[in-house]
């Protein structure tokens, strides 16, 4: 949760986060799987790509498993994006 929020801040998108919803973790032996859903409003594709590039960096153990991108209703050339990310943590 905090890592994704920090990465959004690095790209300048923190003020365009509509929501961040952490989900219940699932335990698998010594590990648990945590997921977070977040939505951005009114961002351009360059900002979205920059954010996704930082999230999918191999040093982060985070993967985007679902993403939905729609045209923003009011701003031409901008989109709204909703994504779900997963990470594995020690249980």
C-alpha cells in the first residue's frame, strides 16, 4: 500500500489517486499474498506508463494482475485507470 502510494508520488500522481483499497491477505504456508486495488483519475498515458514501469521494477516484489483503462470524461487525451496489484510477504 505505502510503496504504491510512494511510487505514485514520485511520478506526480499522488493527487490524482481516487482510492486505494487493500484486500484481505491469503496465507500459503510461510507466505501471504496481499493485494491492493487503486484508481487514478485524469492522467495521461506517459504518466501511467512511468508509474507501471516503476511498479514492475524487479527489485519490487509487486505485480500488476489486472488493469482497466478508460477515456476521461472531461479531459481529451487523459484516462482513468484502475489496477490491482499483488505482492508476497512473510506470514
